[in-house]
C-alpha cells in the first residue's frame, strides 16, 4: 500500500471523548477526513510563525454569532493576518456590538407574516427591522465624521469603523468584542471585495447623496492585498509562506486568490502562488461558479503553488459546522502566534511593490519594443493574430 | 418575538471546550443548528424507553470504520431497535471482523493504476482486491451451511450471519465487535431493502447456481418491519412512539418510512405515522430522489404524524461528520436503554398483524360489496373512472 | 493545444433554432457540455446494434409522466435492452395506465392540509389518496391470480404484470402505453433491486399474509443481469459492448454496475467491465453515497473497463431536464435498433453462465488446495492473516 | 383539486419536436417544471414593455461563449435593461472580441502540466496564458487614455470600455459582438458589485501604481441602481414593474436585490420590492450563502413584493443548460422590446432620487427629534436598549 495510506483501526467512541480526539481518531473518510486534515494542517503547519494567513469570509457567518465566538478568537490568537469579507458579514457583526437582539428560530416561517411584523429573516435567524434601521443610523452618524471625509481603501475604512465600534463596546461594557473591533485592536486589516454591496456600502452611498467626501477606492485594496501576499515570502529569512483560508467562496475567495495573478500576470513580477489553500464550502466545481473552483484549477492560474497541491484541502460541509470545530481544535492544539499587525505595514509594502512594478515595467518595455511595426495591431501594440 | 425563538448570545469559544458544550452553545444556525437539534432531540426525547427507534443506513458508513466506532456502540446502548441497511454496509463491515486492512487515503488517485495493482477504491478508502475475494469466500462457505438452506427474511439471514461473524471475532480475539455481530448479540434485527444488491446478495446468487436452497424473501421483511412500526404504539401502556433515524437516504430510507403506509394504505389498519423523523443527508428535495424528500411531504403520505412535524429535523451535511458527533453527544448525555430484542419478537408480532389484517379485510369486503355491478370495472372491481 | 480541445466559436442563438442544433452548438462547457456529450455519445456510439444497453432508473421519473413520454419511446426504438428500476417508478407508472389523474402543482404546499384532504404529494405533483388505494386493489387482484403463485425473479414478475397492465390499456383504449406495458411488449426485462421496497412489494407482502405462494427471489435477478452483462460481449462476433445508462443513482445504479464484479469477483470468470458509463445525477462523490461514485472509481472495482474511461460521462443536473432532452435528441438523430428481446433469452443465458461458473469453480478448487494446512484459517480455508 | 393544479397528460415525445414544445409539454415536474415556468413567465409577463429587467450574472458564463450567444441577443432584443456582473464575466468576454482562442476541453486534466505549458483552465475550458497577458495589455493601454482619468461608477466605466471594444470589433471585422460591446451600443448599463475583484480591477490597480487618476467609486453604482429600481414603477403610467433575473448568485445577486432596501431602509422612501424574482442556481438556502437565499426570505427584507411571491421561481440547475434554453425559448416566443437606454438616463434619475432623499431626511429629522435627552444613546441619538 502506498505511502499516503494509513490503516483504519476503528474502536468504539468512548462516552467522554474530547473534541480533538474525536476528530483525530474518528474522522476517517469522506468530508470528515477533509475536516480533520484541515484541523491538523492548520494547527501543525499553517498557524506557524512563518506563514501569512489570509482569511476569506462569505456566507452569513457573523449573524450566527461566529464572528464573536470563532473568528475574533482566531484573530486574537494571531492566527489570521488579513481578512477579505463580504460587507454583509461586517455589517451584521455590528449588531452584536450595539447590543441588539438576534434570534435563533427555524427556516420554515411565513415570510409574508414576518414582513407584516417588521421582522427580518436570514434563513433561521430572525430579528426586528429596527435592528437594521438603528445600525444604519449608527453607521451614517459615524461616516459623517471628519475621519471619513476622504478617499481610502477598505482596510482603512474598516479600521476606523472598528475603532468607533470598539469605543462603543467599551462604553456599553460589552464583554466580548465583535470581529470588526477585534481586528481593529489586533491590527488585522479587513478588506471587502465589493464595497458597495451591503448595508455598509448602501449607507456610504446615502451620505454621498448628502455631499459626503468619502470615496472607497477598490484599487487601493487590490494593491495592498497583492503586496501582503508578495511580501509573505520575506518572513523567516525568505522562507515565509502564504496561506489562503477560505470560508465559503464567492467574491472574497476570488479576491484572496487573485493576489497572486496580480503579482505575476499584471505586475509582471515573479511569484509562485499560495502555499496553502484550505476551503470549506458547499459549492461544486462543475456548475460554473468560482466558489467551487478547486485548488488544482487554481494551480493552472498560478494562484496556488504546484508544489503545494498536497497542502490544499477542500471540505464540503456547512461552514457553521466546520468553523466552530476547527476553531475549538486549533485553540486547543496550537499556541498563539505574535500579531503581525499588517495594518500598520500596508503603506510601506505597497510603496515597495510599486517600485518593483515600475522597475519591471521598464525592463519589459525595452524588451517588448517591436523591431518593426506589424501590419495590424491591438491598441496595446500586440500584433493581431489570425484567430 | 415568537415563542420558538431564542436570543443568540455569542461568547468566544474557550480553548478547552467539551464537545457537548460546543454543540449546545455554538451550533446556532443553519445546518449546525440542525445538527444540534438532532443531538438534543435524540438524547432528550428519542432515546427514551417508550420510543421504538428504526435506523436506516446508506452511504459508505462501515468502510470508514463507523460501524464499529459509532453504530455498534449506539446498538449496545439500546438506542437502536431495528436497522434497515444497504447490503454494502453489512458486507464491508465484515472486513473488519475478519481482521482485514482498509486504508485511509485520498480521493485523487489514478484508478487505472489501482486496477493494475488489484486495489479497490471507495472514494478515499483503498484496500486490496483480496479483501473482497476472501470476504466472498468466507460468505459462500458460511452460506452453504445447513442453517441457510431454506427461505427466510433478511433479519433472520443477518442474524445467523452475525452469529458466524461473532464466532470468528471471538476466535480471532477481535477486541471490538462489528455492527453485524453486535446486532446479533443485542437482538437488533437488521433488514436490507435490496437483498440482491451487494456482494452479500451476489454470493447468495452464486451459491444458488450451485443448487443452494437459500431464498431471501423480501415480503417477510416488509411484514416484519410493518409489524414493528405498528406495535411501537403499544409500549408505555399505549403511549409508545416510533422514530425514524435516517443516515443518508436511498432505498433504506423509503423502506423504513413505508412501514406506515403498509399499515394504513395496504393493510387497511389505522395508523398515524412515525412520531420522529431525523435525517442526515446531502440530497435535496427538488431533484426527484426520495433521498431528499422532506418530512412534511411524508406527512401527506401518512408516513409521518402531522402532529409531529415539530419533531422532524433534516441536517444537510456529510454523515461521516454528523454520525460520530451525534454518537459522542448521545453516549455522553444519555443513559443506556434496556435492549428491546425485537429480533426475538418478530414472529409473534407478524402473527398478530396478520390476524388484524385478515379481520380488517373481512370488514372492508362486506362494506365495499357493490349493490349492483357497474358497467366497467378494473379487475379489482373498482368502477373505471372517466379519467 | 492538445487533441481533445475544440475551439469555442460563439455566435448568437437564432430565434428558430432546433433542439439538436442548440445542444450541438451552444452546450459548450460545464454540465451543458456533459449533457451534449451524453446526447452525442448515445446517438453516435451507444445506441448502435452491437451495444447492449442497461438502464437504471431512480428518482420520481414515472410520476412526472416521463415513463410514457420519454422512457417508453426509448424502449420502443430498441435503445434500451434491460432496465433496473426502483419499485416506485413501476408502481406510479401504473396510475397512468389505469387512467388516473396526477396533477402538476408546486412544492410550497401545506402538507398537513393535504393530509386532511386525503391528497398525496410527490414534491410538486399531487394526487388523491384513492389513486394509491385503487392501484393497490388492482395489484392485489392481479397478484392473486394463478400466474403469480410461485417463485420468480422480478423480470418475470414485471413481465406478467406488464401483460395485465397492457390488457387493461387496450380495454380502456389508452392511446399511449406506460413503461411497464411497453417493456412487456418489447421483451425488455425490468428488474428491481429492492423488491420489497415500494407499494408493489407492499402488496406482495400483504397477499403473503393471505397465504399467497408468490415469492420474489432476488438471487434470480442477480444471475440474470450478470448473464446479460457477460454475454453482451458475444454480439457482433465477439465485439459486442456493454453500456450502463444511469438515471439518478441509488440501489438501481449499484445493481446495474455490480453485474461486472459478480462475473469476475464472485463467479471467477474473466470480465473487463462496462464499456460505457453515462450518468445523470445530482449526487456528488464526496458524501459517501454510491449514487455519486464516479466512473473512475468504478474502474478500480472492475465495474468499468479502464480502456473506456473516455466513454464515461457524468452530468450533474436534474433528470427531469436531461431525460426529455436526450430522448428528443436521440429519437431525432438515431435510427431505431431491432429489439434484442433479452427477456426471451434470460433462461438460456443463465444456464450457460451457470455452466461456466461450475467449470471455473472446479479449476479454482484444484488450484487453491493448500499443500499443507495453515495453523489458523477462516472457515473458507484461507489462512488468517496477522492483520 | 385546487386551482393551481394542472393534470399531467403524458404522450410520447415525437422525433421532430421543437424546443418550445418540448419545454411546454414535457417539462412537467421538479426543476424541469421550474425551468418551464421561467421560460413562460419571462416570455409572457416579464419581457413586456412595462417591466424594467435587471440581470445579475455570476459564474463563468462568458468564457463558455454565452456572452455572445445568449446574453448579447437578449440585450439586443431589449429584454435586459441593466446588468450587474462579476468582473470576471466582463473580462473574459473581451477575449472573444479580441479574436482570441478558448478551447472546450474536459475537467480531468493535469493542472501541474498545464501550468508548465502556460495554459489556463476554467473548469473544462482551456486557453493560453498569453490570452490573459494580451487582454491585460489591451486593458491597460485603453485605461491609460484620457477618457478614464477621473472618478466614475462602473456603468460609465464599462460604457467607455465597451466603446473601445466595439471599435476593435469593427476594425477586426468581428461578425458577432460581445456582451460589453453590445451593451454599450444598446445603452444598457453594466455594473459590477466588486470593482477590484477581477483582472479588470487588477489592471485598474496596476495603472494606479503608475499614477493613473482613474477611481472607481462604488457609491455611484449603489445610487444609480437604486434609482433605476425606484423609477421602474413610473413606467406605464405608474404601473411599471421591476424584475430581477438572477443567473447564479453571489455578490451580483445581492447587489441587484439590495436596490430595494437601499430605497426604504436607508433612504427612507416608500418601496415595495421587486415584482419578479427569477433565479437559476445550484446554491441551496441552508448553507449560509446569499446565493441560495430564496425569494420568500427576500420578502421579509422588503426586497421582493409579498404580493409577487407567485411570480418568483428558482430553478436548481446549471446556468449553462438553462441560459441557452431560456434564450432560445424567449427569442422564439417573444417579440423584441424597444430599448430603454437606461444608461442615458442615469444622471437624471439619481438627481431626482437625491432630491427625494433629502426631502425625506428633512421630514424624519423633525419627526425623530427626542423631546428630552435619554440617559445613554448611540452616536446616532438612538437610546441604548438594555439588550
């Protein structure tokens, strides 16, 4: 039997088994084995000092409370260095910071009735319409402040927002910090790939109608995240590694993965792709969505290092099951890492990336200069192929 | 907020959290909430003395070792009273009893190469072709014995097979009993809805070519399981309840659920459907399979008691994740139940069901007798409708 | 670009495009490409005279009317040589033959209300409880007849049942024959892998309580289908091929595929696996069900010829979409094949298979005889390995 | 039987059946019925003059050629009034306009080998790395032009880009226009919810490093799309309707749906939600993603008009199957609509929305003024609840 294979030696599950032992010994095959591999890969190799860990977040994670219960602890333990999230996850996170009530219900409810009662449903979570209205009012008030009257990327935007939220948590005596406030405190930059797409973006747009000077510039995010991924290699004296931990899929997944093509395809710098690719999703590869695209496909794009394919795992299960499990496992098995505070180093890293790009561009320009003009070219000067 | 709703009050997951606490407090929404509801419903209400619990089993559970690690302990604790399984789960269970080696590998292997090396793959489990050959040889040897030279249902068939397997386990000093042997010892009847469909059925067919007198009669199974479901009501002085615990879906699920229509639709006896319907599956309701049919649909068929819809839960996740979790949870939270040993009571229960059926038939015949012959009838005497 | 690749040259879909052209030209990628490959593979290579085609059927196909609209035409055109079906598909098929009314509704209905109104729901199809009762009454009347008072396999059982149903169709002036009656007329044997699992099996069980002598013997089915698969090679002067066309998954899929291991693993005869493996399903490989097991995995089991992996296609979509499309495509593109009438040749083929088995067994026995007795053996004589 | 139910009257599929007849008569249940309902709803009610149709687009549609073959024809026929797309769909669309070669292959390829050969894979589509490089070079050249040296929303951005692409198509004698160029010509605004997330955004970011003055401002998009949705009611003398046609899910789906809460929740204007909600997806509601959130849930948010729940359909199938089918069906059944050219009216509509917002804000401010200061408030003035 080949080297990769381990004999399965089943024994009855004891009645007082610990979580870590249950996973290590009884998650033997199919998606349970993938979840075990994720727990072990994260705790043994990814959550190590030399690895820069990017987390992408989609699906309704914070409404379920996992922002406070699972994600904030991972951030605080230094396991997550930067985050790409949907706007919705950051928006609903704020409800808890504001002390609002969300309720666990079930998915079989009469939505027409809910609408009549001014209640909002996120699958099996229900809360009042006023939760939205008050959060919106809070947001608009904050966004009208001087801090936000200029152009910025989403990392800076969420940092300032996190500061306000944190102040409020302190003021309210909130015992547990939400994700946004925790990331602010830990210097973990949070990006969103779709700044207009969520109630946060909606309120930004509303105050723009009032004359606000706030402009969210997505290009800043693209360059900051590319810089983070690029300079991940510099850690540990050039032996640094880069990990993509993908909860769900969607636009945040793509944004996290595109950091690598941004470096080699667009900026023309050498890069070999993320070293670790770990995803929890229910999206399959065959139906056209990037959410379901597998690590090996990402290899062809240079998003994932071909050498690292053995360090890629996709587990097909609900994130609400996998996320608390992997959090509990890793917190138990893994000692905290020092915080990298990448937020503080964004500016310097982008500056260095810019210099490298301008240098690379100069070299390419010289090299690419056509010795004689082709008959027909694209605007970019490339000769038009017969096709 | 309505009565069914519980506020979500998230707190950071502690690093030494127990499994049961993780589930109770952090599985708040989506499929994690369904898995929590299953754990709580099973431990608080289903695994109680007055409930007769039928388990249906599909998907490759025993190859992963969960036959020995999860299912056998549930049986031994008295939590499972009868089982409907695919043949494959019972066949692959035997490998472990025979001390054979199965290996945990991964799903991305070269199957053409495996075929050349005489290796068999079940997704991410790999083992030698000889595991099949030896298990087959064992089966044929046993099935040629006098015990098996007659017509029987699958409960009896698996009981005798379990006895042989148990003997072998003892002889080999096997520390942990497989599902088949455990069920034999605990008097838990195991049925299969598709007796020809698996290597067990294949070997039965092979020895039939040699002249074996063994005949597996599916009608015996239909009546025995209907009798079990029917007389489940008799427990606790007429307050007995019936539960369907469905791992996967497929033919075993249907077979377990059809016990109820067998009683009212076919046998003409009064019946109100299962009281509990708990399923772990990845099959959705909209694509045509019974695997994905939801509890409420089963209500329309009289398979599930309309009163009991609140006692139905479907969790969409991999059984290899859910089964060890719910096993560990319930073994921890729930005291063992006395064994019902339904195997020993099959004959008597079918006899009583037969009497009730023959009585009911007599009543219906009298009542249904047409006063005058209709112009055109089906063979059954029903007037042909215009349609 | 490698040989397997075709350039995609998109052009606007014209407003009067035919179905076949839409598929050939516009189903370019993802599951649409798989569906196109299935249409083309079936019409160009599988539905050819030298190929023996086995169809497995699961999911609620006949309730939707696809038994009459799609499957019966495929049978009549000679494209399907034998069938493995769930019992439910054959049972619900009969409703249409009896002229009963089933209604297309939608899936969002109140099942408790339906139950009160004595209505049955199959996802978005609704019909009266009396449809079940009358079909059951018809079945029991027929099954009590002399024809059915003995032991038989399901091919013979469904053949006789088909004859009764066909008679009734003629009597009622039914314009279109159902699947059961069509298969009867065309000599296409229909097997079910789970004879007790459906209302047909339930009625067989009921009359057993009355003293019926009907016994459905699954071993007969196993041997008949193995014989069909084995002798498929004999067509076209030894160049015959074997195809598995799998609608859905479940027990029928496994039963169709196990014909090959039955030949080499259990009966000890040489066999190379099915040549074509075509499946339409929504089941994924990673969650433990055989429904989702992919063709390459089947290669490791010897269920599919390794040489034929290029002739395997799995399309992940709803069968209710794919089946009418592939039927319309193939009826349009493919001339009918002469009927093989395998039903009439079952007996002879099993007899020959039996002889081959007994011969093979004799050879193996001699060969396997141990020169000296091992210290410890299984009952079958195999030395017990250290494990 | 209730009013919504239609009897199923199956007849054999004829061998020369047209596509529209196949759908109308043979797509009777499960997802085929949903696809039929979508075809019929679109052609009979949605693609009518009084309805404003928003299309959201995710999943790899344009790489498959469906941009040119299906989406551009729908745009040209006036059936689509505005579009929310992933950046990737707009980026890969350009390859075809530039005359580059993409190949239909299959998904089972060696990605490490592809990487070595500088080939890129999108599931079963393969093309050279130079396709990316040349498209990027084209983009950067265009984006450096004076036209793009300022702040703008994505509708304007894609409009100008579409103009350049169209010029190139003309120059190259391209027979069929891509989606971007077609939308430009038809005045259909194309938005992207994640402007930085795709190779387009990556190139925008790259030239920002060179000092480009181009800034994509997401807030402009939020307000433009909200204005489009709001003023959809004004058509047909106040009887105008709003439709959401959702291909896939993801961020574009949310962005299209959030137009409604933007109006009532954030801007404080009266709004009742979209009238039609049509989605093709493989995402399920239970696993946490917005992709799978169902229309009824959207009702609770005020995204969908409660009155219109009967006009919502979700079909779970691959978009690559459903999109060509619904396109062919609607082009055949539906006469073209006059182009609304919403692109030209964006500015005026946002201006009017702004005025309404400022008025509403004024009214709310007066109304909300607290008569006396509460003990503790959020920054927005809302009293802090005990929680």
